């Protein structure tokens, strides 16, 4: 019994042991199962991360590209129709030293939202190509870059949408297990490490490039003009954006923030990128309308402000011809004339233009007998004559040279100011003598005279000698010319002639061809006597007075003194000398004064000595720039000047002329919207173009340097409209302009102004930070401009866009130019209206003398004042001008 009880106890113990073992095994299996289940989710998570990372790379164009297997790009990029070379874009090449280090570059696609799906392009990578960027020491490592366009081809929308998914899927397959994933990550880390090391050693950063072009457009060529695969060496560097020692040429301030960026900076940049990249997140209204103005396709906002002109109480000083900019700059678009065609190319345009482009005949009716302009079928012809040279401008130009050999056209005399230019035939034919002429005339009853000049390819602006200084620095013009401009130089103490004295170089010439020089009627004799007395008191020397028998006219040539001895010997201080505190170079909205500035004796002042003869003066460092003076970019001024010129010579020759697909035979009128030393214009010397150099009023005043080089330009505030007609420039160049402008005013009106003054088919080249480039690109796309090229590197961007013939159909519902005009002082700040004369009155300025000048009629005898109409909101500009206080002087007649 005892044994049996013990057996039962052992059996019960064995059963308990088995149960415990079973439980332990079960728990172990559960743990294993949990572990296996947990482990089974690792791969998908990694794959998801990889896919997410890949998407980020594709969307944001990170500097680290996928390591595609050999042949992947070619297989994905080439279709089977054998036409892969149809839309090829040759590669860009960048040369430097033989030291190499690979830096992957990734391409992204630019898609114009304004185009339909049938116009969609697939931006494809081509085979790796090597190039380098110079570093601080002129040495650089090679970069492996993938250029878009070598195998560019059209594909349907579906294939275009599928391609990124295919890339992601292929990339995800490489991460199917832990080992492969780890190897890929290690490889990627090594690549990043190498890239970071290379960046530190060579001062290089990520490069991003985007190209877009239509098959029927000119294909952009290689920046060096070489065929695909060529690898020229050039230690000077062929890059669009030089690095290292030349990087400061792109930015006046180059702030280093160290290797680590802050979270605030990263978050701010990401928000900006999202706003720019999101079609629903644009921060501007992309709806455009045509301007509702009486001047229609000839609208100049600051000259056609009807409401402001009607509020003027006095126009005896031609206030109604001066600038009166709207309080709110327009954001509407100017329509095209009916039947508008791409302009006739230079030099044929000097003799004829399309009638439909400037459909005005009044000037031909009034001045046709003087060979100004004639209408012939679908053309408007320009025989080359003028009121004082009806037998042609060339004879007249040579006659001036014969009368005064020292004038030496194209050598001693390079930059000329033509007052009251008419259709600018004088300046147009001075090109044949290697002379650059700044021509100007008001927008008056001589219908479209400046517009004719610009359509012909001749430089000109709409301006008037009224109450303010002209927007040029002092002592910069070699010659000032007036051919029957009928400006009353002798009245009001010679205030207008004293403005020419401010602009004329010491030793420069004033050529005056007018009836008082050669006619003997009482009025002309009286004017000649008054001019003789005035010029004598100004110490101007009459060097010649002669007659042109062929044209039966005469001219007088005066010379400005080269020192102050004559001023000191005068018995009377009349005209008085300007106070020493008066800045002769201040010219933006500065009232005229009846005083003379002394000739500078300080060697550090411009105008002290005559510049080198042309063309040597183009490359000569101006005499007043010295090593103790810092330049705009921080180097000693002479080094700054040279470095700027070398930079633009490289960029223009390697990029602009041969690398953007621009047909320069179609380019004539060029504007550098933010010029510094004129290096961009100087680099275009051998191209048959002229460049209007604009120095912004809030930038360093380097305009005298530009004139010293034998180039020209003017001051301007880009928060206001420019004084030119619509459709007058073939190419606009803006180097780091827009990022500076948007600190003072909105970009949208500025881009509208760019659209207004650019001809259809004209180009806009922008160099700026990538965020600003993105804003500009979005806006010009909404204007239906064609994006020809975008490029970015180290937060610097390049954009080339082309204006099309597109115009919106909807017209503004309200009339434009209502309300007060906004008048700014020379610092660009709004000024108060005052004086009861409708003039801008700067604080502390003495303007009392301006109210004394009488209005001169055709006979300079009948003087009268008359108020402008105060009613009829829809009064046209023509009616305003017709009813303005006495008819203005007839410039260029």
C-alpha cells in the first residue's frame, strides 16, 4: 500500500514537471514568435525608409544622386524609335586642373504649367561627364555631372508619370535584405563622406541644373562651343558661377555661417521651397489683365499718369512732360499693336521698321519733307535726314568733324548726349564713327519719336529738360549736341544750359546747330546776342562758327574750360558758382539750379583729366580709383575693376554668347538692369549691340566709372516704371537685382515692368539667389514666357526666359492712373507735394526761382499761363498735352 501511494505521488510529480516544461516551451515559442514577427517588420520599414528617402531625393534634387547601375540611365532614357538625337542639347563643360574628385549631380525636370500635356518634356540624365570648378587657388577637382538634354525626347504624359515610380521601385529592390541595405547605406555614407571632404577641400557645393527647350527652338550649345564629349582644359574656369576667389563677384556681401546650419534656417528655407513648389501655395495672383488706359499699347506709367498731370497748376517748366509715377505701380499688361511682328534686324532696322509695330503717321506728315520719316506700304522708312541735315546725317557728322578736327569722332569723342533727338538719326549714324549717343526727347506732340528710335535699334529715352536734373552724373559726356532742339538756353539765367555744363566734361564740346547761329531776323539775332553773353560769362570758348552750304545751315561749337582760372577772373559772379556742399553727381529728382560747378582739382575726383582714347579707355582703370579705396566687392578699387571685367568676359563668352541658344543676330537693344562697373557691357563690345547700363539709386554710384570707359547709362529706381516705350529691349540682364529690390518694393510690378519693356522674342537673364530665382520663374511662367534654362549651384541661380506673343484677353474694369502721383527724392523716399506749382519740393530746397521762367512759344515772344482741365475723368493724354499751358518747345524740329 505504501508502495502504491508512493507511485501515485511520483506520477503526479512527473505530470507537474511535464506541464511546467510544456508551459516553458510554449512561452519560449511565443517569445520566438514575437521575435520573428518583430524581425519580419524590419525589412519593410527599411524599404519604406529607402523609398521615402528616394522620393525626397527626386523631389528636392539633393546633391547626392542615386548610384545607378551601368546602363540604367541609357536604357530608361532612350526610346526604340531611333530618334533619340532629334532634340539633343549639347553638354555644358567646365574646365580646371587635373586633380579630380567625384561630386554627384542630379537633374530635375522643369515643366511649364502653362503648356498642355502634349508639350510635356521628359528631362533625362545623360552619360556622366566630367568638369571642374576653380577653387580659391585656381585649382579644382573634377566633378561628375549628369547633363540634361543629351538624349532628350518627347514622351507621353503617362510614361512621364511612370518613370519616377520605376526609379523608386528599382531602388527599393536593392534593399531587400539587411545585408544589402547595410551595404547600400555604407556605400552612401562613404559617398557623402567623400563628397563632404571634397567640398571642404575645393570649396565646392551641390550643383543643380534644369534645362527646358522646345524642339523647334534653337538648341543651346555647349558653353565652350564644343561638341559632346570634348573636354577642353582652362585653368581660368569656364563656369557660369565661379567659386573661390571669384565668388564675391556674384555677391557684394559673402557671409560665412560655418559648416553647421541652424534649425531656424533649415525650417525657413524649407517653408520657402514648399511655397514656391506648391501650385496652390503661390503668394501672388497669377491672373493677368490688360491695362485700361487711353494710351493703349504705348502706355508709359510714369509719363501717362493723366490724373496727376491734370492736378498740375502750372506747366511753364514742362512739368506735364516729367515723371509722375502712380502711387501704386501697375500690375496690368500692355497690349500688342494689331499685326505686330518681330522687329526688323539691325542694321536694316536703321532704315526701315514694320509699320504695324509703331503705327503712327503724324510725324511722317509733319516732317516727311525733312527726310525724318516716311510711310511706304508695310514699312516706315527713315531716309536718315533731320531738320538741320535733310541730306543725311553722315554728311552732317563729317561736316562737324571738318569744322573741328579735334572733336575726333570715335577716338577722343566717344560718348555723346543728343538733346531733342527726334527719331535719333544723328545717333544712329554716329555708330558708323564708333560713337555711342544717348538721345532723348519728351513724349509730346511729335508722335512716337523716341519709340521710332528704339524700334530702329538706336538708344534713346523719353525725358525733358524741365525742373529737375537729368538722370546722369556730372562731367561724363564728351560732346553735347543740339540740332534745332529749340530749347530756350538763354532764359532764366541760362538754367538749362547750366545743366548741360554740369554734364559736359571739362574740355568737352557743345555743338549747337540752330537758326540763331545763321539767320539774321530780329528774333534770331536777339537770341544769338543773349547766348553770346551767357556762354562768355560761363567761360565757354566759341571755337568755331561755320555754315554748311549743302544743308544751308550753320553751327557753333563751344568748349568748356579745363580749369577754374576763368571763373576766378570774372568781374561778376553771374551765373554764380554752386556752393561747395552741392553734389554735382546727385541727379535723382534733384531740382535744377542756376549755378556752375567748379572744375575738380582733386586727383581723386572724376572729370579731372580726359580719358584715354577709344577703345583703350574701355579697359583702362579710371584715374581716380586708387588702392586705398575699397571697391564694391571689397578689394582695392583697381583690383575690383579688373576682376569684375575678367569675370564678365568669361561669363559672356563661355555662357551667354555660346551657351544659351540665344541668336545674337536678333539682339540689338540690351539693358543691364543692375550694372556696377559696366563689365557686362564691356564684355559685349564685339557683339553688334548697345547696352543701357542702369545704376540703381540705392546702389554704389559707379555710373561715372561706366562713362569713363566709353559706355553709357543712367540712374533709376526699379520700384518705378522706366522712361521708355513698351517693347523696346531685346535682352534684359539682372545680376542680383531682384533680391535687393524686394526689400523695398513688391516683385510683381517689377516683373510687369520687365514684361512691358521687353519685345516679344526678347530674353531675360537673371542671376540671383535660388529662392528669388524660383519666384521670378514662377511669375514669368504665369506670363507664358518660355523658360530656356535654369541653373543652380551653392544657393546661386541662373534663369534665362523668353517672352512670347501671349497677351490676356480680359481688360481691367477700372481706369488706370487715378490718384496722386508718388514723387520720390534722390534717396528713393516719397516726398511731399508742395509749392502750389504741382512740383515735388524737397525739404529745405529753394525752388522760388523756378516760378520765374516764362513759357516760350514758337516765337519765344508770347508768354502765357493756363490751367489744365479739371473735369472729364476720361480725358486722353493727347487732350491733356494739347490743353497744357502753352505748347511746349518743339524738341528735335
